[in-house]
C-alpha cells in the first residue's frame, strides 16, 4: 500500500431544501456514498448544510434544532472509512446557539468547530441567532457533549499520513488573524472551511484569491466547500463556488452556478507541504514566535485527536485526482509562457547590466557555437547593452570551429552575431587542440573524454585570453540542466566571468529563444529566421566529428537521455525533495495524463538512474560555478539554494531506483 503522501479530499455542494432536514440528510448521505466509491478520505460539506444556511428566524425553532442534531445519527452510519465535515446549528449546555462544523468518522462524533467570527454587517445578520466562539472565555468542550476544536491527526491503514487537519467556518477565513492561521502555526497542514458565501459582483474572484492566499501564507492545503443554489433567494443568491488549494496553487474549482457537478475532488500532497515548511524555515520561526506571544492565548487542546480513514493505494491504481505538470519549468498556457519569458529576459538582462556597470568594462565576449545556450547568452547581452545604452558592436561573438563543428551550426553562429549587430570574430581551435593532443601523445582518432575536454578547455582559454586583451568580461553560456548533470567540462565551458543562464533549465532555454524570435526581434527577419533554425538544431556539444553527411553525430540526449525528463526530475528532486520512487510514479502519471511525452517506464527509469548518478557525481563542478542571477525557484548555486558535499554518496537513491517496477 503506497500513498506517496497524498490525501484525497472533496469539497461538496449538495442540493439543499431550506428547513427540510430529512431531505438534506438524504442528499448528504448520497454524496458521501458516491465519494467513498471514488476513494475520497476527507469530505467537506457547506456551512449549516443540514438545515440550510438561510433559515433565518427558523433557527429559533426548537424542532429544527433538535432535528438537525438527531440527523447526525443518520449521517454517522455512512462514515465508515471516511472523515466527513457537515454544518449545523448546535446548542451548548448553557443554551447558546453555535454555528458549528461537525466532524464525523467511522460512525463516531469526533469533533466540532464552532464558528469564531459571526458577521453582522451588510447582508449578514448572524448575530441575531448565533454566538461567537471564544475559547478563552469559557466556551470549551465542557459546554457540549463532544470535544471542541483542536488538531486532528489523519491515519490510514498504513499509519500516520502526515496530515494534521483543522476546520474553520466561512467568515473565519476573512479576518486578519484567522483560526486557520492559528491552527497552522500550531501544526495543522490541512484546513477545511464550511462556507455559505453569497455572490455579489466580483466576489467569486476575490474569494478565490483569498483562499489561494490563505493556503500560501499558511503553507497548507485548503478545502473550501460553499453553499449552493438550493439556498433561499429571498434576498441573496448562492452559487456553490468551491475550491481546493495547496500552498497558493489551485488544484480544483467548482465554478459558480455549476449545476452539473455536486463536488470537486483532488489529491493534496502532504509530503510537498511538509517539505516546503522545512525549506522555508521562517515558518517554524513564526510558529515559535506566535506560541510565545500574547496572541497564543487563543488556546488549543493539548492533545491531538486521531481518526483512521480508508487507504487509497495510489501506486496500484496509478491514478491521481490532480494534474501532474510534465514541464514544471514551462507554463503550458501560451499566454502565461510568453509572460514568463518576458519576465525572465528582464531579470537576465538587468543582472548582466549591473555586472557590466560595476566592472566598468566596455566590451563583453561570448563564445558562439550555433546552439541554444550560447544563442540565449548573446541575446541577453544585447538586451543588457540596450539597457545601458551601449553599442551592440561592443558585444563580441567568437565562433571557434573545432573537430565536431558542422556547417549548419557554423553558418548559424556567424549569421546570429551579424544579425544582432554584434561584432564577429572567428578563431579556429583545430590546430591548437591538435597540437595539444600531440603533446600529450594522444591519438587524434581516439574520441575519448580527453579528446572532447581538450577542445572545450581550448575554447575557454581563447575566450578568457581575448577578454584580457580587450578589457572585456566573458559571458558564460551553460544552463541549469547542464549544471545538474555536470554536462560541461571542468575549467572549460563550466567557467566564465558571469553566467547568465545559470538558473535557466534546458526546456526553458528553447522557449526563451523562441520568445526573442517571435516578439523581441520579430522585425529582424534574418535574425528571427536564424533563431528558428537554431531552435530546430539537435542539442550537441559538437566535440566529436560529424557523420559522413556532415551532420551532427554527437547528440547529447542520446547519451544522457531526454532533457524533458531531466528537468522533470530536477524540479521534483530539488524543489520538492521527492524520492526517486515518487518522482518515477509522478512521471508515469504525467505520461498517462498526456502532460508528458509518451516515454516508456523503462526509459523513465533508465534516465532517472543517469540523473542521480550525474547529479551526485558532478557536484564538484557546481561548488565553484560562476556568479549569475537566480530567476526561478530552482537554483544550484552554492552561494544560494543548493549546498551539497561534493563527496556525498548516491547509493541510497540508486538502490531505490533499481527497485522500481
């Protein structure tokens, strides 16, 4: 049984008949039974769903209150293996009436969460019927016949799921210091909200931003279930707008006035949330600060309640109720992708502009191969010089033909530099590299790592020496994916004065070059044409001789595997801290969802093995990488996001890879 840290949740907006408890309970139970068939472990219904939110003065009717309380017995019979939150009006022993979220599971009444903040403004008059819950003023579990509030540990058949849950009711989410924030600072990582929020112009959009913001601020999952169109329309209208969010990201949404769907389901990733809290260690600092401050008078019960829900075997079913992004660095919506590219190109260019301004140099030099990375570096340099109002002719692109250079890349390199308005230099390395290999008594027809690295280091020497001669700085071209795999020559193309592509993964490099072709330089037809041909050129270091037709023989992805997969692995390993087993599972799900190219299971596993071997084995190259700005949430700079011993063992990770099925 394997859940990979996932918990299946649902936000439900059932049919409601105002005041008809029996019919409402029947509708609730039908939904619960259907959700159990879908493997849902936590089901959240709206505020006051047993009676209807819009009962108004009917909440003062004893018959309605007693019927609502007695109805829980009927619902309890349907809660085996699932945790269900329902809303109802509930009287305390003192006679006060509370608007509560009741948690039912395994035929037991587990907890209630009374509404803390009762709105009495605008269209809301809840204080006419309900009492605010104030734990510090004696409103505690002694006033009810079951426990009040607190944190709830969620177990399944395999043990603790990692989920710690708590609830709030509607308006509670809208106040500056919400109960959900208090719960999260005390350990909750899943918040459910039973709501009955009416619609007015623009409220749905605001509500969505609020819930996403709450989940981001509290680094938690947030399940928001809203009352639907069965509520009274005497003065207000309700739409059933419901949301499931995770750390600021929307997982599922029931659109306003959607009559077709009674619920939304998603698998929230508890492991991902907990990893983010470890990574963002200021969260724990804030938690400690809060607990030691006067604000912590909002006390919580000292002990955790626990419930056990039925396990969902995600590994066996190979199905997830959430989208797995197969290209995590590249937005799949074109409009968002171009906006992302515009933002990144600005950051790259301004970062380089600052370095040029600081050093006082008039020139920069870039080694131009006719490939994607050096092309992007040159384009960034052009924008930086435009920002500084400097002539692009002071950008010097040097092409250095070697043993593996093909006609296509050679011509593209020259045309690229000329079309940009930069200055072109050509310095062949063939003679120098041949002489160096002869000095080493290395045969020129032995195509080993020395043969390749000699060329890479010769090019770097040429570039640095040229920069020294002309008072320039050398702009590095290597990208994030190459850094992760160590697909660069130590003290060769690994080194520069400033690396503009240090945090740009290979899958994004292609998009950025396309952005320059389609938007930035679209009026320059020759440049745009050259850029498009470079985009279509296979990725290669061109360190081995071309084939008999003069075409590229050495293709990087034939050796290390697809960069699409490597970028997927890199993101989930570094950003999310996932294990090889989980990354493999997610990759297969992404393929199944058609969010990732149709790689076979064997290809995914083999490429994953290469990733871990190289990621661990090549750390020494990253430990002395050049300066360069961070533009995304994944960076491997030893001065920033990633600090890893160069001599750490990969065996633990490889053993798990080898056991993958």
